[in-house]
């Protein structure tokens, strides 16, 4: 039995244990009580990778994308602060 966690991720119950897996290729990330982000493939790029309108974020942020390590399905995309932005 499974239920959606977010787009392209689901929680699966098998043999009494819950785990998180890719809903596209069924790659198992981790146990359900672990942070699935730590098991994802991460790509950091300039904010303009998300579109030219994000050019103002260039100095302070990265555009982060998390992918399934098996099939490269996009699982999450967000902006994170650049390390230099936190030093102030």
C-alpha cells in the first residue's frame, strides 16, 4: 500500500515498515522517518536558471533542484541562501 508524499514521491508500507520511494521508478530513498532530501541528487544553479525575472536574486541565492538519483525525476525546486549572504 502507498500514498503520495509530494509530486514524484510516495510513502510505501511493506512488511510493517514505511519507506519513501520515487513514484516514477520505485527507487527507495530511505525509511519514512528519515529526511529524503539527504538521499536526493542535488543541483545548484544561478537563480536565472528558473527564469530571467529572478536576476535580482543572483548575489544572495541559489536555485536548488532535487532529483531522484535513479531516474532523475524532479522532486523539489526552491531557492536557498548563498553562504556569503548568511555571513552578514
